[in-house]
């Protein structure tokens, strides 16, 4: 009898466990894709906040895509700093229809749009502790930058922000100036050689992306600079794949589908984290000598500076490294590209700035000591 009952009990327990898992997944899906959106929409309506009518699962994605496609269908007739009508046309359309406070739906998640300065200040100052990145945002970047500073919420965001803050102290930033000059000089030499060989056109955006990636690689990984460049190229590809795959997150269970995107994303993520682990393992015995971001993070982990349950583990270190690559190189590259374009379209200003730099630096490589003496450049910042 015992020999018969034991397999029956095991089978019953296995079925119960399987049923519990299935029911939990179903409850999560129904709550995330149906109950929660309906609850939020009802609460907003009770407060008088409306917006465009969303479609099931897709929300207003198709409407936003159509408006953006129309606004960017032709080249800009002239260079303008007013980019909202071109890049965010849905904000203008819906502000006209629904006022300065409305919501639209990015798939299953609402996006609150505010055009009231006082309300925005109140939200950022008094309620910052309860705001953060949404589920769709975190899932869309999960394989790309994980739960680094850009995607952390609540107490984790608070602790990670204070953990990386020393990387932006004045003295530490000044110590990176040599890397910036070195990388810029290498880029200029490369461009001069290509001009001598007969090349007449360059994609400046690509040049700025390369130089910022080189600088980030050196400031983040120090002596492991070459592996850092490999990580950058892999992350660039991974970013594009994750952006394409995130379009389908509004469909329940799409992130579990064995699609081509998902397979390639997991493979690239494995390569990136494999390189990061190699760099980290090679640095563990000389952590105290590291003056770069990785050395600082490893010092934190070695000192076990946990606070209120926050645990600095290997995965968080890798996610922070990926986050700094993404946030550090892309934003700076775009700013440099925009600056060079403005200089190219204002020749007289370009000549004045060049003359001042030549006079102050006296044909030497720029240094931190030169910056306060560049009065024309300094005045242009105000």
C-alpha cells in the first residue's frame, strides 16, 4: 500500500505546484494587461484627465507612429532648434485636443503628459521617491543595461546613485582630461590621413560616436581598454535588437517567445557579460590601484558597504558598467555632433572660436589650465 501511495502523493504535489505556477502567471498577465490599465484609466477619468482612446494591447502606438512618420517624411527646410513638432508631434496634437494634462498609452502602460511647470516641479521634488521606470521600460532594457542606475527604482536607485556619485567629483573628472585629449588627437590624425588619401566626406556623427566610446572605454576600464571597445560594439548591436524586440512587449508572453530577436539578444548579452567578467577577474587582485569607474565599483563590493538590505553584487556591477557605456557615450556624441553642425552653419562664429583656441593654447594640446582662459567659449555657454 505504501509503495502505491507515495507515487500518488508525489504526482499530486507536482500537479498542485504546476497548477499554482500556471495560475500565478495567468493572474499576473490578466492584472498587468487588463485590470491595472482599466483601474488607472478610471482613476484618471475621475480626476478629469482624459486623452486619446487606446486600442487593446497596442494603446496609442499606431497613432504616434503615424504622426511621427508624417512629420519626418521630408527633410527640414532649415536648421531649427524647435524640434518638438518634428520629433514629438503627438504632444502638440493632443495638447491642443485635451489640454495641458492628459494621458496616452504606450501599449498597456499610460504616459502622463504635463505642460504645467508648477505641477512638474512638485512631482519631481515631493514625489520623486515613488516615481521611477515602468515595467515596460525595465523589460525593454533588461538584456541591454539590466537594472543599472537608469532602470533602478526606489531604494535601489537611491543607493546606486550615491554609489556612483564619486565618479563625477571634480578631481576625478579632471584626472580623465588626459584620456580626452589623447583620444581626440588620435581621431584627428586618423581624419588627416584619410583626407591625404583622397577622402572628402565624413559622417561626423560616427566620428563622435567612436571618440566618445574610446574615452568611455578608457575612463571606465583603464588598462582593459581594448576589451572595453569590444563591449561597446556589442552593446551598440544589442541596443538596436532590444529596441526592435521591445515593440512586441505589449503582447502577453512575447518576451518568452523563442524568436530570432530573443535568441540573438541572449547570445549578445552572454558575450558582453563574459567580457565584463574577464575584466573584473583580472582586476580583483589590484582593486586598490584602480582610478576608473570599475575600480571604484569593485572597491565598494570589496568593502561590503551594504546599507538597508542593498547588496552590491557582480550583476549590479556589470549593469552599471553597461549603463555608463550607454548613457555616457550616446548623449555626449549627440551633443558634440550638434555643436559641430552649429559651428559649420555659422562660419564667422567658428573662425572666432578657432582663433581664440589657437591664441590661448599656442598650438599645444589643450589642458585644464587653458579652459578658464577661453573667454569666448565660456560666454557662449551662458
